[in-house]
C-alpha cells in the first residue's frame, strides 16, 4: 500500500520537449513538496503546496510549474527541457505543522538528451 | 541562513562494527532535525527525527541520534552495522514554519564483510 507514489519512474526525453511528473499521496497529508536531487546527490526543495495553495517557491526557472488539483496530488510540469534539468525529482508529503515530518516518493529519474 | 554539514563524504566500516555519522547544523531557533536513508535507486526513508524532549532519539533499523545544542550537532549512531545498512545517509534541518527541509551533502556508507 504505497504512501507516496510518482509516475513515471524513468523519463527520457529530448531537449526542448515538455513533460510532466505526477505525484499522489494516500497519507491524508495537507502539504506536498517537490525536491530535486542532482548528479552529486544534493537535494534541494523546489516547491511546496499546502491544501492546493503554493507556499514555497524556491529560485526555480519559470519553465517549472507545479499544479495541485487537490491536496492528495501534486504534479510538476516542465517546459522546454534543457540538459541541466536531468536529475532525480522527489515528491514528499507531510502534515502542515511541526515538525513537518516528510515522507518521500520513490523518485523520477529524468534524463534529457 | 540555515545550513547542514555532513563532514564525511564517504565512510567504510566492517560488518558488526559500530557506526557514527556526523551532522552539524546552523539554525537560529530550536531546529527540527531528521536523518534519512537512501538505498541505491530508491527514495528517502525517514530513520528518525528530533523536535523536542529527550535529546537521544531512537529510530528504525536500530539507529539512534543525539541532539547536542551546544555543539549544533545531531550525530547518527548504530552499535552494530549490517551489510544491508550500506546506503546514502542524509541529515536535514526543518526551516521555519513552512516545512522546508535543508539537506546536508550526504554520507555514503560502505560496509565491508
């Protein structure tokens, strides 16, 4: 019974394409997050939504646009993909109160060629 | 600005030996502190957390960590390492009231038979 799931697990695409990654959680959490893990395994937050409202928007190119249709889903759409977008993208969720204990999905490995 | 430092990029221990992974943080207020483990090709699994109370916290898989405010540290320990503990370990600090996690660079643990 998967708590936080992401699709697809692997995504290989060419530069300039537009792609989406989907995330769903069944933990009943109100807050969801997107993190990017680069080739050196460094993890950095990109966005966070609380009950469909954007609350964290780090310095991320405008080509990245999160969308939360409901509090159980948070999707990430990426326009005009670039080589530097190649990374593993993780979705996470938590309750909207301290300590914001986050549970992560399995990740989506995006490769841009 | 908040930051997390994991001084050891790579650690190798023999199976059955004890383990300590170091983590130092920089944060003005009482931090929320976490340790996550990432096995190859997998997502991040929460090992343990600290946000108040007893400074020695117990986690899953036999791990524990001690919060030392005077040293700004939250080191992870395990008395006897198993081969299955080989993975990447991340320390993280929760920032403010948004749930944003700031991660350290990670420590790769290798276990020798």
